[in-house]
C-alpha cells in the first residue's frame, strides 16, 4: 500500500509536467480558419514528443495548441485526434500530421510537388473542390494558404 501511494505521488508530480522543449522561437503568428482567427506575437515550442504554439495579446496567452504524436489540445480545454481537429478546424481532406508539419517547417503531403529553393522549399497542391494550397518555407518564414478552405497560417520567426 505504501509503495502504491509513493508511486501515485511521483506519477502526479512528474507525469503532469511539461516536457523539456529543445527549441523555442518567438514569432508573429497568423492563424486564420473559418472557425477562428488569431494574429499576434507568440511562441513555438518544440520537443521530440510534442509541439506547442501559443499566441499572446496584452501579455496573456489567448490561444494555445499542443500537438502530440496522436492528438491536438486547444487551450488546455479540449483534446481531439488530429483527424477530428482537421475536420473541425482545417479540412478533412488534409493528412493527419499537416499542422505539426507546418509548425515544424516540414514538407506536407509526403513532399508532393515540392520545389527546393536556396532558402527552403515551396509546394503548390491542388485538388478540385477540396483544396488549393500554396505552402512556402524559408529561413524565418512559414506561409500556408488554402484559398478553397479559407485557411491562412503564417509564422514569421524572430521578429
């Protein structure tokens, strides 16, 4: 019984801690979808286990997204699968890991139609009546625009 109590206490103390983030970038972030719109300064935190995006206004975190291997939590209120998040917030036509790939400046859609540039890469992806995406990544800027689904995600790092 004593060991069980000690185990539970240690689990509560260490199990609920935030991971140690290896990278932290300040950025101007625009996150606009049909369901919500945010544009302000924020931070992107990255660890091997998760990515976290926080947008601030008046020194208060007004929006927070925490992405783990299989879920996305919005402002610590609701966690959902990546597939459900895409369906409710982005587009059900997107691959499950699209938001994580965008926040980590990685190619999307398995590098389909990728064109490498001196500073990064660009992708233009179209599927009739589903999406029309222009995605560009350079040293300090990430830009994702889908004109069909009215989604804009822009991250300008280290302003």
